[in-house]
């Protein structure tokens, strides 16, 4: 088996002599010869390392060969064109058929998407309705009033009752005859008495703001409905889930409570109107805020379900 150095030395000698460096010529140069399988890989590696390029073929094609080659090439090209046209036509028909199949599948998929969207909408409404139907523990009752608180309340009531009608004028702090001045300073006793009332008022203001938010959201749910009119259960299901958690701090929220609060606004001619079928609509859509039952008769009491 020849070594790498023997193969490379024989290749260099052939290259210097201007002979073609081939496996056959290298094999002839080797002292002990060798097989093509043992010489070929070594010689191929040498050609890469030495950047060996074989000599060019003659630039001129023999005159007798040109005509035959041209005729052969023309026949091959014509036959190739015919076969290529057949392949292209068959592929075009296949793609047209595949396009029709995909179009039918896309139409079916779009119809299924529309159906599933309707299912999702229905299920979302049912989930909201079920969520509001889950039994919830009643809000915690306020702690019982202690004797000290009862005594403080009675003292406060007695103190306020003993104040003169113009007590705010102490210190000249009232608006008179178009003029204005700073509010009168409250003494320490009055400050201690009014502080619990201010806390109570803050709580009432927070509760009022909460119900204003609920009513605004209820109006938005009604406005988004198809008929712009909904029953209490549907309105309750459409409220955001955050209202349920927030409602615990204000006494809870269910159908009865929501109906009561909306009826208060119907009776006051604000935001909502009550339809004959018991549903609530928006006052801005026209009609009277109360329920009309018969000529000239109005019912403003709680709506029947």
C-alpha cells in the first residue's frame, strides 16, 4: 500500500513533466504500484492542497463533430421541451384542483369559526349568570354599639341641639351681604364630636360613588344589548367581575339589590326607564321613567319579574 509521501512525489514529477496527474499515471510511477482505492484518496487530497487543475481541452471542436453534436443537442432539447410542457401542465392541473379543495375547506372553516364564536358568546353569558348565582356569605354585620359609643352619640346629639341657630357666625366666618371670610375655627370639643360624623359621611360618599359606578356600568350593558333593554338577571350577568368583590364592602349585590337601586333611579327620573315587560331601558331612548299600565296610569313601584 503506497504512502502519502510516495503518492505526492509521483504527482509532482508528473506535473513537472507536463503529464496528466491521474491515478493511472501515479500508479505507474510508484515503486510497488498500488490499488486505485489506496491511491485515489491520497491523490485527491494532494490536488486540493496543490490547487491542481488539469490542462484545458482543445478550444476548437473538430469540424466533423460539430454538425452531429448540434443535431443531437437540438433533438435532446426538443424532446426535453415536450416532456417539460407535459410536467408543467400536469402540475398546473394538480395545483388548480388543490386550490379548489383548499377553498372549500376554508369556507367550511370560516363557518365553523362563526359557529364557535356564537357558542363562546352564549357560554360567556351563562358563566356570568352562574357566577352571580353562586351562594355568597352575607356581609359581616357591623359590631354592636358599645355603651361608650352610645353615650358619646347622646352627648353629640345634645351638644348639637344646644347650639344656637347662628353658631357658625362665631368668629365672623359666614358669608354675609355678598362678602366672604374664612371658616370659623372649631374648638377642641366640637372637633372631637364632629370627627365620627365626618368618618360616617366619608363612608356614605364611598357607598354612593360605588353605586354610581354600578349604575353607569349597567347603563353601558343595556346600551350594548340588541334591544337596548334587559332584565335584571341579564344586567347583573353583564357587570364586571370586579364589582362582585367590591360590592361585599357595601352590603352585597344580587338581583333584588340591583333591581331596588335601579328602581330608585327610575322613580327619580334618572338614567333608566321601566318597560311593560319588566325590563329596564335607558331614559335617553325616550319614554317615561316609570312603567305605563293602561291609559293615564303610572306604576313606579318595584318591577315584576
